[in-house]
């Protein structure tokens, strides 16, 4: 993905609301559950999600527009030149020194100030996607001297935690992790939370629906007579842990037809005459 604006089909000056509407429209059409066995559409859905993840964050959007980061959220290296020692391939240059110089320079270019101890570089940081951090795996990091390093990402790492990298001679560098938000999932400890829209018929009559999780889509039974706010717990579908995995909680949101259905409105007008019920009693007097 080279241009998130083009992926979402919006102008560079689009408002946050326009970006959100474009994402929702595309996500509904391209969701893998509606297009099984179509890898091209699945890739397009991932690109749309990544584009929204970047443009929905005001700070990242500004940095992308200024050319400081690319569409994946990685620091651009435009205008960065290695010192003569690096260019000459000096064996005495350790990996931790490379990371400290590269990430420190990148952070300063983004507006960070040098440390108070006479110009020390800020601690290096590494941005991870939400699913990448939740599931773990390996990330290939491109170093400024043209080499690449495979970094192991432990499942469940979160913003503020650090990865330990071993450099030349056994020296270590600690890289602070920044986890990007996800357009659908939120994290609470090792549990994952997701709001799931359901139709009025699904809520009243019950249904089996497909719900996305960080591990893939699963079939979930909506109990008959479910209300908005009801939580469906999917045990073990959260983030893996040393003892046991967290859970996935699907919060139901009952949605009326949009635009409103005249037949439904006429039915409810007749029905409510003999079936009035109280829903705000717990609020008390205001």
C-alpha cells in the first residue's frame, strides 16, 4: 500500500468523518466472511484496514502527510546519512549503536528533544501493528546500513514494554514498543473486546452469526431475546499467556433498519399499545 487516501478512495483533505464513512463502506463490502476463498479481496480488506488505522490517527496522519513516515507507519529515511565509520563497514560498530543512532535521530526529527544529560539520544522505539503485537511472530527490521534484522515479537507485548536486542560482542539494546490501535478491537489486559452489530430480528429471535477475533472468524450463537450491551464470551480467544489465554468479549449492539422500515414502525405502533414496558427506572430522578 503506497497511498492510504487512494486505498480508501478519499481526498487528501477529507475530514475524519469522511474517512470513517469510507472505511465502513469498504469494510462491509470486502470483509473476508462475505468473500470466502477470495485471497485478492482479503488482501484488499487488509489494505483498507491498514489505511484506516493510519488516517484515523490524527498525529500519524499529519506525519504521513509531511513525509516523515510511510503508509505502514515506518520512519522514512529520506535525508539520513550514515557516518563514515558505518559506510566503511567498521567492524567496531555494534548493532545497538546502529539502532541508537537511527531511532534517536528519527525521534528527534519528529520533534523529540535530546535528553537532559548533554545531548543523549532518546530511547529507540519500534511501532507494531495491533495484531502483530497480540499474536507475536517475527518482524524484519531494515537497518540504515542496508542490512536487515529479524526481531522476535513475543505474543501479548504492549505499548511501554521493551524488546531486548543483542548486538555485537553480546551487548544489548532495549527498544521501547508502541502498539498501534485497531479499528475494531480493543485490549484490556489479555482480553479482547469488540462491538458487534446485530439486527433486531437476530436479537429478538436468536441467531448464529460470524464474529471476527484476533485468531480468525468464529461462529457465535446470539441468545434469543438479547439486548444491546449483552456480552458474549469466547473463552480462550484473547491473547495467549504463560498460564492461560485471555478471552474475547463480543458486545452486542442492536441496530434498527437504516433507513427506517415503515412496516416495522406500523407494527410497533400497534404492538406497544398493549405491551408498554419500563427501561429507564434504574436512572432514578434527574
